[in-house]
C-alpha cells in the first residue's frame, strides 16, 4: 500500500538528523506526551477524589437535613417526619442531634462533635454500622463509639471510659454560680464500645457517636432534636427533593442538601480542577509552539524542494498537506504515547507513591491532608479521548501557519538561485 505523497514527505522530514530542527521535533514529541500524560493523571485523580469524597460525605451524613429555619431546636418532629416520608423520593427519615462538646481522657481535653446514631447501627437513613472498625456497634445506655483517628491520638479504645462535657454541663455550672449551690454537676461518662473508620480524616478525628437519648442529655434538650435526617432514592436529585420539601413544610422549617452543607469544599475542588487543567494545558501549548518553530525552520530549509514540487505540478493544497501531516503525526504519536504513559501511571499510582516515600522521603497525597488512605482515581474514557484529541488539534493548529506559508511560496522565488 503506497502512502500519499504528502504523508510520505512528512514522515521523511521527521527522520532523526543531526540538526537543531530534529532536537526541537523530539522535544515537541516529548512535550505533547508529557502534557497528555499529566492531564490524564491529574484530572483522573481529581475526579476520583471528588467521587470518594462524595461517598464518604453521603455515607456518614444524610442526603437531606430538615431543621428550624431560625436555628432553634425542633420539638414537634413526629408530624414533620410523617409529612417528609410522604414524598415519593424519600426512603426514610429520622431525628438527629449533632454539635460540639469537650472530651476528657487521661487528663487530656480535646474538642469534638457528638452525632446521634441508631443504637444498633441498623438504620435506613444513616447505615453507620458498615464503618465499624473494632468493638461492637452498641449505643444503649452509657456507650459511645469513637473515630479511629481520635482513638489513636488519645490512646482510647474499647473498654475505656471518657468524660463528655456538653452545653448542659456548662449551663449547670452557670446556674450553680448564680444560685450559690455547692453541688458540682458531673459530666457524662460513657464507655467506648467500638471504633469506626469512614476513611474521611475529619470524621474519624472529630466525631463521636452516641444514642439520641444521651445526645439530648448532653445538650440538655429534653425531648427536642436539632433536625431530621432524610435519605432519598438518588442523592444527585436531592436538590429537587429539597425544593418540594421546602414548599410542603412551610417557612418555619428549612431543608438543606448534603451539597449545601459542603458547598465551600465542592466549590474549592471545582476551582482547583479548572485551574489545574488550564495550567497543565500550557505544557501542550509550549510543545505546540516548539512544533510551530520547527516547521517554520523546516519551510526555510526545504524552500528549494517546495519550489521543485510546485514546478512539477504540486498544488498549494498538497504542499500545505505535507506540513499539516507533520503536525498530525507529532500530535497522534504524542497523544498515544501520553495516553499509554498516563494510564500506566494511574494503574501503579499507589505503588509509585510508596516508592517515592520510601526512597526519597517525598510524601504525595498525604492522608492527613486529603483524608483518604490511598490515591483515588476515576478513568473516564470520554475525558481521556477528549484530552488526546485536543492534543492532536493543538498540533494541527500549530502546523497550520507554517503550512500556509509553505503553500504560498512561489516556485520562481524558491528556485531563483538554483
């Protein structure tokens, strides 16, 4: 099978020679390869990070939370639960209490958050039992379940007793001072029954799970709760369900989605993703400028050959095609090699991270910062194809100006001194 003359000449000009042009051509190949590889790796890792973050947030939190619009506690919650569960997209609803406390163990005081949970962990709204790492998921009576990071930092594990100081304790202290009472109030002293691990560093470090009854006692809320946790059929449709619930429940109650509660975090991730894409795409643009300069130099060097081609009857389109094929070959080879390298690096991303840490002491994607034990990644075939295709398009555009200049070269001018 004979190659088109344009492609044949383009491949011939790509052959390595001991010249500065060949060096720039090689650098153009490497630039496109590096740009495609880095874009695929970074965007796939960021997509995986977003997906894992969504899983952790949804797994530990309700899809929707209904609370008083003015920020007060909710007393008459049974009627609200009945109304909420009438929505066709709502699977279940239950009360929830969540707030800051102080925890003491072995003389060390640390801030934390308590979160009410079902006593057995078997709940359609918050199925938290799957996160149990050690011990039992038992919250009846004076029991508490702590996060793994909190347990490790404080050296507290199942069987240990801790002290929890909440708003009710502080309120009792204040009342004792004003009334002149001598009896000191006592904090809650639950026993650690289990340790959970969500994989989200912030949750594992800062949250304690207690029963609703104990949470009410810690906060001095009697029969009130902070809100109602709601689970829907499709978490991505939580915004639609929220709009319906806000119309149904009236102005006194307000529904918020899991995305509303983490809006700043998701906005920061989205901005970082766009910024990283723009910055990394500059790598390919640098390679494209290198390719453009290579072809401009090549058109000057090959002006005699271009003149001979046109004198022998080659059309402007054929001459232009030679240099366009040059750019296409550089783009295709760079895109293919970059895709292969990128997918390979994604496959071995965690062993490569361990290698950097163990050999050079370089810490990549620290779990204490990102809250994940390993580097996540989601490979989107459409995204990979778009990155590779964009690399080819950039190379074609870079080759377009030199190709047009070569096509406009007059044969008489090119062969004047031959």
